[in-house]
C-alpha cells in the first residue's frame, strides 16, 4: 500500500554538468504532473513525463529541475564589431566637439564595458548527455519519493486495519443482536394484544405478524456482504498494484449495506451500532483519498 504523499531529491554531476531534481506528490484522482524546469531544458519534459508515469499511477506531482553547465565549452563570448565601430565613430565626434581640452582616455576594458559590445552566449546543449543525466537523477529522486510513500502507506494500512477490526466487531454484534430483536418484538406484540383483547390472543395471527416483521427486517444478506467486503479490503492491503480506486468502491458498498441495515432495523442498540459503523466508514473514506 502506497500513500500519494511523498518527496524526493537527488543531485548528480557528470562531465561538468550538474543537475538537481526535486519531486513531490500529493493526492489526486489521476496522475497530474506539473513541471518547473529552465526554458532551455524544455526538451526534457516528454521523457520525464514518461519516466514518472512508469512508476506512479496517481497523484498530483510537482517536478523541479535546476541545472548548471560548468564545462569550458558551455559559453562563448561574442564581440559585436559593428556596434564597436559605431561607438568609436560617436566617441570621435564627441572628442571633436569638445575640442583639444578633452583627453581621449579610451582603454580596452572601458570599451568592453560599453553596452552590448561583448555578450555571453550559452552554447547549445548536448541533449543526449543532458537527458541521460536527467534520467539518472530523476530515478534517484523517484526512489526517495516512493520510499516515503511506502512508509506513509504502512502507517495508513495499520490505521485502516484497525478500523476494519472495529467494523467487523460491530457487524458481529449486530448479527448477534438481531434474533433478540425478533424475540423482543414478539413479547411486545403479545403484551399489546393481550392488553387490548385480554387472554384470547390468536397465536396464528400473532406468529404471522412476527414472521412479517422478521422478513421485513432480515439482515442476514447484508451481514454476509459486510463480512465479504471487509475480507476483500484486507486482501487488497497486500496487493502490489495501485488499490485506491478499488478500495474506494468497496468502501462505498460497505456504507450501502450499513445504511440498509439501519433502515430495516427498529432496534435502538442496532441503530446505535450502525451509526458507529458509519463513523468508522467515513474515516476509512478520508484515508482512502490519499492511497494510490
């Protein structure tokens, strides 16, 4: 069982290229991936999406990539000679206008500082090398993310198992209580009829009425289905496949059976048990929202 909440971070440097990948995920109905990468690395997006999709099936995922190229061929300096010529012409005109009293103090560094005379350009990236670096770094970050998801999943499994224990225990109490409700109804009905007509109680009519009541309030099928659903949920706990959606469906069925028992029963103890069962089922539902 895996949670959908997790975080992973990895850093790698290969051949003068440094990359840091951070990935975090939270619950989401489907797999939704959001990228935060430098503009010059947009070509990595499709590969990263496929790589994440191969290991995650649900959750909102935020991916952050930072990158530095420290190789000597990573940048080039470009000199705009035409622009420098224009600056030189302008400076000569300025010198002529100022007369001989203005000293021409041009130096090489002074010229280099003139706007846009010298510009630094990023060299085209070796896409294959950067993709290989990203795949290795992202794999390591995903390992950390999945490890964290697994730890949270184990904690959630214990919590869910405890709530299932409570539901199964209350289901057994309802099953045990039901025959007593029929007996109590028979006694109440016999007493009520006796008060109205005296000792001449028509046993046949009385038994027919009790049988009708027992048929209307029969919950044997619901009990069987409740126990079956609980067993299915426990089996899913150990499944290697994503289980969140299937568990959500089964919990809906659990709730349906408990609601049916509640609507059939006129017995206060059973009604109270179904209220407690629905409270546990609601807590199950809340937890399931974060299970992959």
